[in-house]
């Protein structure tokens, strides 16, 4: 994962905190937010219009140079309830955005963010459950 400099983290942490307050169905808004940020959509399908100001702010300030990866991973780490299905669905929303996004720089950034969630969050969760419940 590209490591974001400390001076950028304040801006990105604010975006993560604002995103955590949104009451929309998370998987829907993650997909729509990512497509909107890529510049490929002007239409919002969000369940809750409270995400629109955040989406516009992020489109202007959060760039595919590690920022998006940082945002998506930090959101997952602190705001996704740990479970196999929750992590899988979150990664699925990221992959859905990849399918709807044409710009290669965004596709690669999103793919990397989903893999980072798999490596750092889902895999340790599964390993703990394996110890807890035994192997197949």
C-alpha cells in the first residue's frame, strides 16, 4: 500500500470520519462514490443525499496516488464490522466500481485497495476463525 504522508492524512481522515456518519447502504454508496470520483458519472444513486457534499469534496481533493487506497482501507479497518461477509461485500463494492470505471489509474488504485483489505483485514480474520473453529 502506498503510504500517505502525515500532512495528507488529516484531510483523508476527515473524509473517512464523514463517510462513517452516512446512513446509506454502505455497499451502494461505496460503488457510486468511487465511480463519481473517477469522473465517469455525474449522477448520484446514493440512498442518502448526505454523501453528495462528501463525494464532491473527495472528487476535488482525493487523488488516485495512494489517497483512495488510504481512504478505502482506513474506512474498512475502523468502520466495517469484522466478519467474512462484511469484508467480502466491501471488497465487492470496490470491484463493482472497477467494472464501471474506464480510467485505468482508478482501476489500479481500487484493485490495490481491495487487495489490501483482503491481505490486512480478511485474511487475519479468517485465520483467527480457523483457530477458533478448526480446519475443514
